[in-house]
């Protein structure tokens, strides 16, 4: 079977990846990876519900709806239906807009947002089964992350928004699986994706970012639909001399496209964020929560805070003066202050209102000690009180990192919290149940419809 | 006025380009440039009529029509209507598919295919005047070519399909002009375009190529429509440290975005192809036609051919054994043989059938002499006959190059020839008249509808 291609014999090219996608059976996917696919989907619905009423999403729906065909698929949390292409675009935007979606640590790709919405929209439109959807989603994520592996770290460092640029390959390959494309057609689907891979790091923090992620889903979907009708492309769109890898990366490693294919699963490395902050801040939030819970701890009695962590912690989060919710997601000073005021770290704690609150009430003085030997997921926090006493917390592996993953229960609680945050009027428990039993669902459209009911709240 | 920004005072950034686009009046555009805009449009209609029934276009229309909104705009030469976004996509594909469209020599961008179809579709949908369309098209081409200047020659050499990657900026900026965006909104439109700039040289010669060109038109249109509704992007999507220029080119020259803005017009450099061949072959076709017309010349009495030209002529066109119409567009041996058999060099002469004809009947033996001092537009041809006599032809500047441009009459004859080739059922003369008098047309939609009638022939 394709799943058994030995790593050292595989040709590091698109054809190998395409044959793998075309040939893989559900039985070839390890049980743990199948389950990770469900976890990724649950998390995707959570973040899409949280993001589906952001101004950028509202504007995109308003501007692009006149260019939608007949309504055939469900916009998550909006109570509206559009054609599969626009639905894929909008749901991908929503799922990624807060950067609260999943992360593939080796590449920092958010794999599910650009991939799953394309597949869910098509599955709803064409009435595919849950197991077909899940298989396609797992292979799509695999392809996106493997393309990402082959261009990392140079690609992102050069300025390409890797979730968007590599996501389109995953959406194309995953759609190809759902459509039952053969290996040759899968090469074409990936070629059609290669000419649509786009997105810039420069756009992060702006509405434009979301176009790249939405396009990855929409254009991946269309790439495979075109390939099914014989719309053909280059023989080696990825690993060729002028294939995407070489053009978009100064030192690509084509061998990583296929190394361990079918045995090492990229989705098995997937992680989920407990807090809507830059990943380097996760251990700081953990430490702040831990100290906040100690008997007798009073934030207004703190004199100063000392953080010892990887140098990236200081470089990315030493931001005492942030003024917007978005900026606050990478401010250690705000994160500590708001956690100590509210005892939690959800989306509401990184809103413009929360930032105004810590700006008025004061943020702690924080001293950063660089320790390059530390893992990025760890931190030591020392809190000096005005009375001379100290609180110390040592976080070895922050929640949501590979060493301390979110449990299934954590992910369900995240879904419930974000559905509540958005005022979701649907049945959250039924949605979660449908995800956990997706491989037994005869019609994946039922899943999409469970996530469709409108949210009550406008953007946070 | 914006048109008078002195080159050395202009900040080499998106804001300057955006302010120029937002502020430029029709009166600021030189008469020659206005006329060049019409010539470019006439040529675009010609090549779109020739390409509108290619298999890739048929497949794209079939696959993507379910994702079109209400029909509001005309597909050139197909007798069908779709929403403005899909219409822009399809017409751009058709206009460029044979690479028979216009060329901006400094960058090798085909500027009109990715830009004009977006504007024509919107003008038809929203009922804009001909002068507004022409102004927008001229500025759109200007922006596409200036972005191209700033990333040339490294960008194409790296493997980016420059017509697609830079075309989306032109389509966005041009659409912004048609929508009356202010300078800030124009920056957003260009930012929304920057995250959608894509396309690979690797895809040339395959159907996938046309996705990039179609997307440039469609996505540029949407970029500006989104910007109008406040969908915002980065402040410096082009010339910033991580802006598009730096990410997609190893040695960008941001100053070229704005040098001579309003005085040096890129469209004034535009060229048009008389023959559907690689530009380096143009002088060879000219020489072959000249010799074919001499009294007493008989192709079956030729012993051998000698070509003295720029080394690129040999490198790109010494291909005696080509087997497909597409390959034949860069084969000197086929070009000479078919011109001598048929006395002309139109699309039919570079079809699969024509290639079979010269393969069966025989192609001349050609010897190439490299002369690096020669202009790429020149060639010396010596034909040795079996009886020992010789024919010599010296082409100093091939037809269709900057030194020997196609006349207005040449372009009209090209339109008539390609409309005939495609079996266009519309009124060609009325279409040409509408282009020449576009600045007096109250409703640019009338122009679009003149090009809409179906062609009779399937793909060549």
C-alpha cells in the first residue's frame, strides 16, 4: 500500500505524495492519528465560532456574497449558507482570525483552518460520509505540513505566511481525496495549488492576513475540482528545479516531503492553544494562574516580577505599553496583569477593553532573564511582594505544548467557552458529539449544519 | 497634482503609488498613452477571441460556473454571462492563453490580460463610462509594470510568473481607480493584492498557468472591492522590510515603483506580437516571409539555412524535432518550414496539425551563428539553394518590436484575423470602432457586449 512507502526509497517528489494521497485507506491511518483529526476539527469549530463575527469576516461576507453561486453549504456560526467555495473561504478566515487555532510546531503552520473548511463545505454540498471527510482532512493536513517541512525554516523567515502558502496544497490534496482523484489527477491538483500559493507575514495583524488563509481553502478546493475534469499542470510542481519549493525557499529540503510517509504522521505533532496569546507566552500565563490561585496572594501587593525564559520570550513579549487587544496577545505585562485581575485568560482578557483596564489599573514591572538553555515552553516566575516575601512558580512545559497537551476534555471546554463567548445559539454538546463520532456519521453535512446556527454577539 | 510627483522626491512606497492612482485625472495622461491604452485593449480582444475556446477555458467555465453569482458580465466570444469575478477570471485566461497578448519588454509582463478583464467586467456590471474604464486600465497597467520593474530581473529568474504575480497589483489598482478609492483605500487594495500574488514559471505550457493569470484579474477586482468597504491591510505591502518586493525578489529596487511617475509611462513601451511565437523568433519569421515572397523562390529547392542572431535565438529556438503546436512556437526549423509552405504565420501555422505537416514534409537544416553584439530583434538569414544560389535577408528590427511597432492597422488586421480564426459571430468592425472611440462611450458595457457573441469554432 501507499502507506508503506519506505522513507529511503521514496522519490522526493509530487508524484510520491500524490500516490500516497490517492492510495491511502482509512485502515492505513493509525488510531491515534484518526483521533487527532477529530481533536483538530473540534478545536477548529471552537475558534471559528469565536471568529465568525469579526469585522473582517463580516466585510468579506458582504463584499463576496454577490459572487457566490447557489447556497449549498453552511457558514459556521452565522446562520447563512453560500456556495462551497465562498463557504470554505469564510470558515477558514473565521477559524484562523484570532490565531487561536491549532499549531504544527515544526513549521508553525495552523493546519486545520486552511484545510478542513474546504472539505467540510464539499462534504456538505456533495453528501460525503464522516469517515471520508476525516480521512481527507488527515491527508490534507499531512500534505500541508509536509510541504511546510520542506520549506522550513527559510520560507517563513523570508516573509511567507506559511499557513496560507502551504495550506492551499493541503486543501487541494484533501479535496482530491474526498473526490477520489487518482494519482495523476492529484499531481494536477497540487500543480493547480502551486500557482495559487500566496500570503505574506507582513499582513499579520491586519485584515489582509485572512484573505490568504481563506484563499488557501477556496483555491485548494477549486484546484482539485479542476483536476477532476482534466485541468492539468506541471509534472513536478513541488520538487522540480523551478517547482514551488525552490522558488519560495532558499534552501528547500524536498526529501522532507516524503520522509517517513505513512509512518510518521504530522498531525500527531499537532498542538492546541489554551489561551489566545503568542505561544511563547503560554508558560507565563500558566505561572500567573498558578500564583493567582495561592491563598493570600494579592496582585495589588506585588512589587515586581522576574521571568527567566528562552530569549524569544523577552524579544517577543516585553511590551509594557500595549494599547490594543491584538497587541496584548504578545505582551507579558498585560497578560500577567489581566490574569491576576480576572483569574482567567480567555478571548475577553485580550480585548481592547481588557487592555484599557490594565492600562488604567497598572501593569507589573517585569524583569526578563534570558536563558538560551531553556525550552521555549518553560518559564520560571518570581513575584516579589511589597512586604519582601516572594512567590515562585516553575512551569516545565506549558499547557497546550507537546509536553503537556490539551486533553480531550480541555478541548471540549474550549469549545463550550468560545461558543458561549460568541453567543452561539446552536447545540454545543451535539456538535462535540458529532465530531467525536464523525467516523460513524453517514452524512458529514450533518456536522456542518450543527455548527451553522447564528451567534448572538457581534465581534468582541 | 499627483501626476507631477518629481521622481527624486517621491517616497518609494505603496503610499506614493496609491496617491498617484487616486489623484490622477484623465487630463494628466498624455495623448499617446491614452491611445496606447486603446491599442492594448484592441489586441486583448483579439487574443481573447482566439483563446476563448481553448480546452482549459472550457474546463474552467464548466467547473467554476456553479460558483458564480448572478450573470452580470460578458464572457468574450462565448455568448455566456457570469458574475464579474468569474468573468474577469475567464477573460484574462483567454486573453493570455496563447501568449499572443501584449508584452512590456523591460519585464516581459503581459500587462493587459490580468488587468483589463477585471475592469471591463466591473464597468459592465456597474455601468461605468468608457473614459473611466480607459483611465483605470492605463493606471492598472502602469502599476503592474512598475511592480514588475521593481522586482526585475530577479523575480522572473527565480521562477515567478511575473504576468500573474504583478498583474494582481495592476488589477487591484485599476479597479480601485474605477471605484474611486481614496489613497488610503488604494493602499489597502494593494495590500489585499499582495497576499494573493502567485504564479510559477514552472506552469508555463500547462493549463495551470492560466489559473495564475485568471486569479490576478479576479483577485485584483476583489482586493479593491474589499478595500472600498474598509477591509484594511498593511501600511507598506510593497516596499516594506517584509513587503512583497523583498519577499519575492532577492534584489528588489523599490525606487523603480515611483521613478518618473506621471512622466514616464510604462504603457508607452508596450509591444504587440504579429505572430504567435516566442519573441526571439519574430525576426526569423519576418525574414522567412520576405524570402518566400521573392520571385522564383521554391522551398523544395532549399539546401540549408544559416541564421546569425543573438545567442538567445539559438538557445531558445534550435529545435528541429518539435511534435506539438505549443512546442512549435519556439522552433526556428518549424517556423521557417511552415511559413514557406503557407506564406503566413498565424495561429493555424503553430497548431498540432501544422507541426505534423512540417514533420512529414521535412524541415530545413538550420545552422545558427551566435553574435552577442546583435539586437535580439534582429537576424541575418542566408538560404542556400541546391543550385548553389543564395537568398539573403537582413531584419534590423522585427515587426512588433519597439523599433518596428505594429501600426493601428496591423492591430485591426490581427483582430480581424483572430476573430475569423475563432469563427466569431459578432461584428468585428463595430468592436474595433468601439475601442478606438472608447473615451467617448457613455457606457463601457456596450464594448463588453460587442465582444460577447459566441465563436463558432472549438479550440484550434
